[in-house]
C-alpha cells in the first residue's frame, strides 16, 4: 500500500517515563549544543497518561537529573514516604509487621515519593512539548519499518477505520510511515514491537527468559480520619498459598486517596488461580478492609510488569534503534521500583543519540550497551540479581531470609548467580492435577464483580474493528487449553476478554471480548501455547486512566 | 461564505465521572477532556461544506480556560482554518456563551454558525437557540442533514418525534447539529503538524462588549443513587407475580 510519510530525526514509541525522558533529554542536549533535532513521540493511548499504570513509588534522583528544578516546575510529586510497613499476612485476620532492622534494604522507601505515574507522565508530556517535541497521542505504532540494510527505519502507524472483517469503512485513513534516523522503543512491559524486535535481532541471546507479574490496581477515596499521606504498606503471604509469588501494596496519596494493588507472579502453576479474585480477596484482610470501609472506589486497572531483572536483560541496541525502560525489563525486582531506571535509560539513550549525530550520518547506537553497563541501572540490577530467584526457589520465608542476608549484609556480592531458566508460560500444571480455588462472592462494598471494575478503567474501543487479540491457531484454545488447563485466559485476564461459552447443545466456543481489553499484555505472556498475539487496536482505544 | 463553529471542552464521553466531595461539581483533575462530540460533528460538517466549495473559511471558537487551546488545535487539525479562544475562567453558562458568540458574530460576520445541539456536560441545549434569538436570525436545531441550496438558502433536515422535517432557511442562520449528521474524520499526523502553524487568536471575555451576570446558581452536584441489585426469578409465573406485586401489571 502507498502510504503517506513523515520524517523526524528521532521517533519514540510510547509516552511513558522512558520515552518522554529520552525526548526531553534529546531536546535539552540539542539545545545546549545549538543543534536542531526533531523528535516525535507516538502514544497509542487517547492522551499521554491514558495507558499509564504503576504503584507507584518514585526514587527522585533520576527525575532530579532530568529536571533539577522539578519542584519549581510543579511536577506532581508532592507526597514523601512518611511511615512504612512490611507485613506478612498469616491468614485473613493476622498481619505480622517486620521490625525495621528485618526489612531488606531494597524494600525501604524512606526518602522516596508516592506518585501517580499517569499524572507524572502528563506533566513530562507538557515539559516535552514545551521543548518542541511533537507528541502524537491516539496513534499506535503498529508495525516496524526497515531500511534496505535490515536496520530499523521507523514505524508505521495503525490504519483507522477498518471493520471487523478488515474492510475499509467510509472515512478510512491508512496508517502513515513515521521515518526516523533513530527509533527508540519505550512501549512498557512486553511491548508488541519490542517482542518483534527481540525476535528479529535475537536480542535475548544468552539471557534468561523474561519473568513477569500482573499488577491489578485500584484507587480509592477514603475517610479523612483514616487517611495518612505518605503511609506505605507492603504485604506478602495470604491470600496466596506458598506456591505462588506475589503481594499487595497500599500507598496513601494526597487528597484522601489511596492507591492499592496486588501483584501475582505470572510463574504461577495452578491454572485455577485468578489474579483479579486474589486482589479482591486481599482487600478483605483485617489489615486492609477497615481502611476502605465507607470509602469510594474511583479507578481500576491492570498491567503486566517485568521482574526478570539482571539475568533477563536483553541486548538493548540494534541497527537504527534502542529498547528502553520496561520494554527492555529494567524494573528492579528487589526494590519493586522501576520508574527511576526507565527515566535513566531514556536519558542514556538521548546521550547516545546525540553522540551518534555528532559522529555523522549513519552512525549506529552500539555505544549504548557500554554506557548502560557503566550506569547505575546496571549495577543496581546486578546487585539485586539473586533476590527474585531466591524467593521463587525457597518461598517467602526462607527466600526472604536470603533476601535480607544477601542485600543487607552482603550487598549482592555473593559469588554466584541464581537463575530461573523456565519461562512463565511453561510452568502451568494440568487443571485436573491442581486444587480448584474457591473465591468468595463480591460484597459490592469492598470487593467487586469484574465487569463493575472494568467500567472504572474507562475503557473504550471502536466496536467495529478487527480483533486486536490474534490467535496464531484458532483451534488451540478449545483443543488444547480447555482440556488441559480449563482455558486459563478466562481467569488471568483482568478484563474478562476471554470466555469459554457453551451453546444449548453443549458445543463450546471461545469468545474474545476485545473491546474490554485494558492493554495489560498478560495473555500474550501467560498463554501456555504462546498462541495469542496482542496487537494494537485502532489508535486511541483502550483504557482512559486518570491518576493511575 | 465564512462559517463559525463553536466548540466546548468537556470531560471525554468514555470517562466515568466522580462528583467532588463538596458537591461543587465533578472532578476534572487528570481527567481526559475532549471536544463535545456534537460540536465535533459541527466542525466536520463545516469542513465538508467548505470542501464542497460552498464556504471559504471555517473559524472555530471556544470559550473557557487556556486549556481549551487543545480542543481548538484538534479542530484545526481536522481542517478548520483559524481558531479563536475567548478566555474566561468561570463557569460558562448558555446565556454567557450566546452573548459572547453574538459579539464575535458582529466582528467576524459569518453567514453560518454551527454548533452541537447540546454539550454533554450540562446538557443545557440552549446556546444555539439563545444565539439565534439575540441575533434575530433564523435557526434550525437538531440537524441531521444540511444542504447549501444556493442563492442564500440552506435546507436542513431535522429529526423530530414524528419523523424527519425539512426546513428551508435564509442565510445567515444558526444551525445546531445532531448525532446522525455525519461521522467526524480521523485526524492524521501531517495535519496535526500543519495545525500547529494555523492562527489561534486569544481574547479576554472582558474585551468583548457584553455584560452578563450569571443568572443560574448551581446549588449542588450529586451522583445518582446506585441502582439496587436485580432479582433472579425462576419462572415466567414468578416473574408475573413479581411484576404484579410491584403494581406494574
């Protein structure tokens, strides 16, 4: 197809912390050197922030490096961590608080900030636009554009106005080519272009598979008397049994709001497990429920996150581009924080890009790997490398003891590296071999029905468009996944996209409610047959998160 | 012919609203804002009329805070030629909007004023009618089809309870647009880039020769009572009994 084309010096995919930091830093450096570098950012959400979801705790150093005057510029970063608790939940009633000395250092959050990453990104977006960056929200980077020598030449945005069968509707607009000398991919965890790039350029050679979790988050407005801005709680243990990894978080923001959520490691083995239901049940714990009683739930959302850390790092550079932030898996799984690394990777990318421009036409970005290895991102991921595998191997208590020893006394200097070589999708056991899990019915006050929750994600997709969740083999869900695993997509999807339904004659079919999709990417990660490809729907579709 | 289109910045229609705890309105912090969908239809129609050769300029106007520039830029990217923002930091009630638009019509002399039949935030459905009254112009509301008939005439089809009604009006006129008039186009990246260099003029409300003291006072805003949970019945007979009990049958 003949497509319109626009050209920039640098194109960035994804207006999250990594992409926006890269855009901002490129403009700042170009300004200092008197260069004119054109930068655009493509964002599939209807606006910057619409698809951003994070806890979130922010280590301020990286933001400070980008904007030393972030306070004067009124960055939405106002709540410092005041009190913090790490609790082991033993059953639905009891919580055992860790004394301060027993808390592993990476989990200490003193001096950090409680933020809404969506709002921080909105602010970063404004700063970027102020520096002359073109941000195009509502445009998904759909596919890769290659140079003749096989390098990346840019991306093609998605077509708009196709019907369910892929036919052009009136008003159809073909996607356009966004060509750039350098293209930076910052799609967040498990981006669909990142996935293609990884395959094409064998970026994962020598690295362990990436490991993931699914985070399900809600924002509540609670009683003023119970609200303590800056209060931070992390829990592990109940409601998960010892065989699955995960835990809860609850952060008090300002304005009587609390952000709370539950993360389940996607290496769980029991296909009956339902992360959404685990989150709903967790809220009923005696430590959490009283806080929420009388409050109102304002928002709901979910997103996969990566936690493979150092062992799972891919090569991040390839001809014509870089993989940044969570697209490369830079979250620190010991700290459970990653925004600072995303910002730093964006800034490193900017430095590399500017050096390559100075080196003349056609210079590649290989230098990035060297810079990355010398950066604090690499050293902190290296130091934390044994924590997540230890917790997987030895469970929360024994593994937790190792965590403390390894981080508080030895600072990660043990002369060996633990590994988790099996991918998360490969560890699911047969449904018949696992105990079904009996989840309580929602009470409509603290715990809710899934569809009521999805409504609070403000998700919208044009209904008449091709399904963006593509099955490589349409028979797999019912021929393989159903008999073996009772089709786990029905449970791991936090938006009720996948449903196995039976007609009057008992014939089963898989229904894909693609319009519910909150773009968390879990299905693309956890499907045991690796049969689902998440593709971007028509630009602007998806959740419209407010302050997630 | 010049067409003036009025657009309002409202909370996006996909967003679930939350009422502020003091009842003074709804939360707009961090909430996605858009052009009122009915106004977007009006912008699209104006551009189509221009593309058909019946107009030579499409001017989009908004009244509100600085942030309304976003919506005006979006209208320029769709294909409007020029934008004008009347800055006003207080609540814009229909009469204020109509008077401000009246003043702008005096300055800009459009032959046609288009806007949505109502804004999805206050659902007032008053501004176009008030504007036509103030200007003493003919008006057609809830247009589902607009045909520029030539010789200073326009034909408008309206959706009314009895079916479709077609009016013939003399220009200049005010027309308010309904949902089925058209489907607004997708904006393209090159057009967004072009829109950045199109003129966007800013005025202060105080600079317009109008006086207006708000006549309406919003006492309180509250969320509707939650709907009580439904009851599942086992059979048709049970359903009939339940309906009888409620006095419906």
